[in-house]
């Protein structure tokens, strides 16, 4: 009987899309994901809106693929939080192809052309010519070395609480930034300032291809 109970607890469970995965019964893992809400359904771009060169953003094999075409940004415009987030923890997984550049914008808003003017960017770039590497809070706190490799999925966590921005790669903190009263603006055409807004994924250029999956967010209180 004890063996049967153990087998049931660890048996294969059917997951969305008809695939199979081992059930994870770890209480720690379950608690760690409590309160998170998926922003991507694993099948379509429902709830997302691409700017300018829209063909540069698509879904293939259950993941979002950005790049391989001219510049575009994929903005979340779905129902979660009315796509307007202030304090939150955002978790996702990313995988870069060699010489690829992308980024995750937050506290931003939809715009049809150009690089997003509002909000911050968490850089995704392991080997492209831009020297700002994965884990950079772009042009604010830059990393010269990447903690991850092209061709491998990695965990990216972005937390905003009050004036604090924390970036983690595979569970390790790489940026812990407190925004000052008058935050520096390295580019006069951008407003790198905490306020509120949505999430966006960057399709940088034709030579860059980056994949994203398991995108979920946990809204936090304003306290």
C-alpha cells in the first residue's frame, strides 16, 4: 500500500498540449510558485500585440520566438492586471541563438515604432556585438560578462518593489538597484523611470533569434 501511494504521488500527469511530465510534489516548489499567473498560453499570441514588423514575433513549438526579421516589440495587452503592473515578480525562461540580442521591458507601454521610450529593459544578450550582456539593467547597471550560454534555457526573474529593481539569473542576483530620486537618463529619448506599465519582449534585428517560455507574473502589494 505504501508503494502504491508513492507511485500515485509521482506518476505521470498530462499537461496542456497533450504532452506528459513528471508530477512535482515538492512543497517548496509549489509554495515558490504560489500567486503566479501565466501571461503566455503556450499556443498563441493571444493577449500580446506586436509593433511595426509584426512577423518578427511568433509562436513555434509552444514558445515565443522573437527576431529573425526587422525590429519589433511584443507587448503584453492581456487581462492579467489589466496589463498594468507596478510592483511584481516576473519569471520567464529564455534561450538565445548565437549573436542574438533581445530584452524584457517593464513599466512600459505600447508604441507602434522605434525602441520603447518608457520603462526599463532587462537585457538578453550572450554574444551579440552590443557589450551589455544578459543580466544588465540596460544602460543603467550593465554587465560585461554573461552568466549563461547561447543555446541553453535559463531562468530570468525581474522583481520591482517600490524603488527597488532586482534581476536574477538562474536564481542568482545579478542586479540590485535602488532608483534615486532623480534617476540618470543615459538616453534623452528614453524615460528610464519606475512608474507602472506592461511587459514587452524585444525582437532586435534580423540576425537575432531569441525564444521565451513559461512567462508568469506575481503582482505584489504597494506596501
